[in-house]
C-alpha cells in the first residue's frame, strides 16, 4: 500500500537507506525534518502481509518554479522486480502534478544501468551530467520528464517557429503570431533579423540588445496587423539592466523614437497591465498574445523572455517557447504548447524587482 510517510516510519526508512545505498544516505534527522516541514512529498510502500517497508519516494518542490525533483528513490532488494518502483514513481508524479509541477527532474548514478533504463522507460530523458556528484566521485546523469501534456500542434491555432539566435525570442514570437493570423506569410531567418533590428533597444547587460514591446508592436503594425500593447509604465524596458548612463540614455532615446512613430499609427497603448483573464479573453476573441515572462519559474534562471500564448484550459496556459536548447538535446516538439499552471503564469508575467510587465496582442487588420 502506498501512502504518505509519517514520523513513525522514520526508523524503517533509515533501515531501508542502509539496505539500498552504500553512500549518500539520508539521515534520520533529514527524514524527520522533511516530514515536519520540508517542502516535499515523501511516500512509502508497505507490504500488508509482512508490514515491511518495500520502498519510498521523496520529491522536493522548488518554491518559485513549476519544477519538481525526485530527490531520493529506493526499493528494498527483496521486493524488486515486483512493480513496486513503477507504482511508487507513478504515485510521486501524480502528487507532483497536484502541486502544479509541470516537470520532474532527477539525478541517477552514471554507472547504474538498471536505474537509467527504468527511468528512460518511464519517459525520462537525459539533459545534462553532473561530474563528480556522489560521495564516491561517480558522475550523475540529470534526467527530466514533462508531467503535464503539451497542447498537440494540430489543436493549436499558432504555428511554431524557433528563434535561431539567443537574442531573437521577441521576433520569433511575433512571427508565430503573425503566421497564425496570416497563414500565407513566409517565416525565415531574414525576417527574424529584420524584426530584431526594428525592435531592439540596442543595449542589455551584455551582448546584443533586447526587443521592446513597443518595437515589436510597431513592426507588426507596419506589416498590416491590428496591435495593442499593455505595459506596466512608461519607463523604458530593460533600462535598469545596464549600469552605464550613456547606455541608459541610448535606450531611452530609442524608445522615445519608437513611441513617436507609434503615435502616428492606430496602435493602442495602455499603461495598465492585463489580468490573465483579460489575456484569455483576447485570445478567445481571435487575438494572439505575445508575453514577456521571467524564466525563473520555468528553469530557475532569472532572465526576461518572450513567449507566444497558444491556448488555455481550466488548469493551464499553453505557450510556444521559441528557444530550443539543442545542446541539451531538445527538439522543436518539446517547446511547442508547453503547459504552465494558470497561477504560475500570472506570476511569470512580472519581471525583475520593478515587476515590469509587457503584453503585445496581435489581431487581423480590421477590414
């Protein structure tokens, strides 16, 4: 029987650690801490006949992201090859979904072929390696599985286009929105770079500049789309990411120039953020929202990033993520229709200490 662990299970959990692991064992103190208040789920599987502890599964939750981590997983040697591991893993994934986790990650010893095969069969894929991870200096393979189903491409009104450069997420997202509204429109790298040139604010902390919502909106308007922009205030986006006063001034001047051009168009600009319900209303009415998010809740990294909204249901916002990390063996399919819990996405729609907000909504040009 699988159930949540209680404090009375700690002695048996400690014995199971001794039977299953030669190194990197969890202590009695660690088990008690996790049960008393750790941000975790600890499940045990007890054999009804012998009252023996057949196995346990420990999942940790990152407080600020939709990622869950299978931190420790053990099955008693006497109960292996009886489906215990499969049932425990499925139960752990279910609880992680209940915690609004969209992905589960884990580490497994690189020399444990059986465990690697088990997780692979369960749908986990390797995405990186931790060298010298364990106490005995063995490397760990990092593996991940998506727990929430992606929105199938044939159910999404938005086609997918991956950014080809690290700094062109904004243009790629606008291109996806434009293609959804004008299917005959051709998408290629030349258009991607042209949009970046038109929309960039020149400077960021380092490297190439980021694309402003106003620049993206103007680029879409100039290609025949009806556009509205919602931002938190009239302060130039990303201006606080550079220290040089000269660079700050360049960003401000570029935004001022773009706003002067916007004033000559029918683009609607609002300095009031939209609630997520309003973003959904615009999508349901045929608009395609392109949203600036903080990637922290997705990956744990603090970076501004543009994504395209592709759908909604009662639990999730679905997005196209334009960045495909080929070095981690990601594919386009993995980045299409990614489900994000509604509450998480609403929190993601604020970037940085100043809670900057930006949404660009494209529609077909009014007849």
